[in-house]
C-alpha cells in the first residue's frame, strides 16, 4: 500500500464560511481509525455532496475534510473476519462524508458493520450508479410494499422529482415490478427520458403545485414516492386512495408542507419516512440484493453519466440547481 493517496480535499477559508476544494496527496496515516481499509474505485454525486462541496448546510464541522457520502471499492485490510481483503464492498450513509472522511479519495476507512458486500450481478461502478439514491428508492418501494402496495392495486404510483437520482431509480424499479407509474417532473425536456425508464404517465410538476380547494381531491394514487415535499406533497396526500401510503424521501421543494389531518382520518393515508443514513444493516443487505436483481442494468446505464473526481466541484452547482439528470458516477482509483 502506498504511503499517500489522491483526494479532493476541502479546506475552510479564514472567514469560517468559504470552502475551497483542491486535489491533493494525502498521507494514508491521516485517515481516521477504522476496522476496514478500502481502495476506493468509484464514488458519486448526491444532493448532499453538492451542499458539502459548496460549504452549505452545516453538514461538515471539521476541516480539512474529504467528502463523498458513498463509495465502492476493494478491501485492502480488515480486522474483521467477516470482511476480507479482496472483498468488493459498498458504503453508504452512517454520516460518512459528513463527520468522517468519505469517498472522494483513493483510500477510505470504515467500521466493518457499515460495509455491504457488492451483490452478485453488480460491479463497483454500477453500485455507485445506484448509491444512496438507489438505495433510498428501493427502501421506499419496500416500505410501500410492507404497507400493502401490490402491482395489481387500483390506481397509479406517483413518483415526484422523478428525473433526479432517487426518482429515476424508483421509476425504473416500479415499472419493472409491474406497477403503473406516473412520473412527475418540472423539466419538460425529461419526459421522453422518463417514458424510456418505464413511466406510463407524465405529470407536470406545476399540476401538483396548483392550489387545491378543500382537504381532499379525487382518489388517484395507489402509492407515492415523494422527493419534493412542499405544496407537491400536500397535494399528493389529498389525492391518495384509501389506506394508501406515501414514502417521503426528499425535500427539493422545501422542508415544510401545509397539510391537514383529513386524508389521515377519512382515508387512512400513511406518511412513511425513509431513512437511508442509519438504516439497519440487514435491511440494507436486503435492499441491495433486490437492486441487483430487480433494477434493469440497461436502464441503470441509461440514467448514469461518468465523470472524473476533479469535476465534482463544478457539478455540485448543477445538482443543487436541479439540472442533473439521473446519476453521476465519479471515477476515483489510483
């Protein structure tokens, strides 16, 4: 193992506000303690990564810092017999890339209990095309199924923010499983893309943002995966079918929504929170196994772009502005 590795290091300015990213050689000995050392091959770009790269959101407290909330690679050293050198592993969540150095460097350390072995059918590149976004999408599907949703349910399953990372994977999974998917986006240019992923209907975001009179709308949605929150979530809740569930996974439209209690009381609607950060390891493994078998790889490849790590700071502004389609994989290695 080399004594240094290349990484995208974030350093905070003297004003305590600005953050500057630079590619640097970092000493392996500076890595935080961990039972497992991974030679990182790929990471990716999530909304949270965009915030961290621009020093926003208060997610990082200590600098210098290496971001990257997801990574995949090959184990170089391990103190746990369950994870062996040579194993290919995935790490997502656990506040890695926030309060612990993450995957934007060619080496990383972690607790062994945080690592998921790459399932058969995937490689490290495709694992990072899935990443936290895909894991979140699958956890949302699983939560809706646990709540009783089946492909033969009356009505459509709506996915809001459908052209983003979580939404793209969710549309692909649901369509593959036989659900009637309505994909909602504010970007008209993405309609053909979503249709190719399997959406049976396209719902303009503006339609879901329109003010609704009264506490309830006509019953339309058999289930929902919401990436937006704000008025969109409020209106989706009003149009849920009786006893349906809404999986809440994002806040692209803001952290608050103005709802009322009537959908819960008169239709028995449930709002299901999805946490992919501290999700138990057994649930993660189940989700990754399902992703490997139920997410069509041709669709995964179609929604993925690949970029070098050096481009991450430039791409951060794009994802925060909602201009990134699907998933962006970052090449690390070396």
